[in-house]
């Protein structure tokens, strides 16, 4: 990997639990001079990795220009800068415009991946999103809200694939999500789940059917910081991968009768 001198690091903080940040992310926090973090989503305990002299800024009250200017000032002074995002920056991270603005100013940017709530939710449920003998496809999406979604990516259209579906940023529209998916052809009795604040101390896991999930979420007052997962992966039955089947050959083992 080519080493870039003193870049601004966009670091994935992980889904919530402080010990789910990557080793690389932790190391960068320990040496950072400026840390701008998403205060509305990042667990403040993660900031305990920062040194006492670090300047820590909450991006919740900052617009794009203010964030970029703060990062630029520190960069020009030769200081180490970390932009700390929740989960993994590549998923609904709103990082593209920050990266573009910094690079337009001649400031290099490096991304450090993080554990997403996508993985943390699967861990909370004890599932895998792909089903042996069933769907091998995972669709990560959201329902249109204040920010639109292309019509070709509406939940009704995506439902027709029969894939495992994970809805981000849609828990405040759980009823509409269920209605859209059922309209698109997913059976009302399809196993479904909601994971609220995956990996946090107050994590909540709900298992239900697609039809009944919105009501179960309302009962727990869940309308933010949650993923909705729909598909046979929630209850895959006894399906098994061929990988460890004794009769199955692959590059490291010859199958046996």
C-alpha cells in the first residue's frame, strides 16, 4: 500500500461498542491532533482513545464548509486529522462531498474501514445474510424520505428479487416499508427483524414477520438508529453450505464418498 504523507483520515468508528473500532482506527485516534466526530451517532466512549491534548469537535452543529475549513487549518499546520464517522464510512457516510472539498484544496484523504451496523445486526441476530440453497444476494437500501431514492430502486421493485433486504435509515417508516415490500411480492409472513442500536449497551432485537414487525417496533418506540432486515435468513431452517460437506471437493480438500 502506497503511503501518503499526512493525509486526513476518514475513520469508521464501528457500530457503537468501543471495542469494535479497528486497530488501525484506534491507533489513529491515539495520535490525532484534531478529531471531528459525528456526535449524534458515535459512542463518546470511543473518544477516550484520544490523547488529552487533542482538539475534539462535534460535527452535529457544523456545516460542510465549517468541517472542511477546520480540517484544512490543522492540515496546513502539519497536524494529524481524523474525521470519525459512525459504522463504516462507505455506507450512508456522507463522505463524498467532504473528500471532494478537501481534495479540491490539495489535501489528501485516506479512508479507514469500520464495522457497520450491517455486520453488528447480523451478529446480534446470530445469522448470515446469504442462505445456503437459497438467496445468495444481499440488498442494502432505504426508503425514500426527505432525500429521494431513484424510482428504479423503490422497495416495490427491489422486493421482486427475493433477496435478503436490509433497510437503513427507514425505521421511522416501518409501516410503509412493510407495505411496499408486500406490494412488491414479499409474503406478509416472511421472517423479519429489527435491530436497534446494534452492539450498544441498550441494543434491542425484535424478531417477527414482515406484517407484524411495524407494530412490534411501535410497541418499543423504535423509530431511529435501527436496521430492518427481511428475508429467509432470519429463519433459514436446516439449510447447509456445501463447503464442509464431506462429498464436496474444492481447492484444499478432495471430496469423499
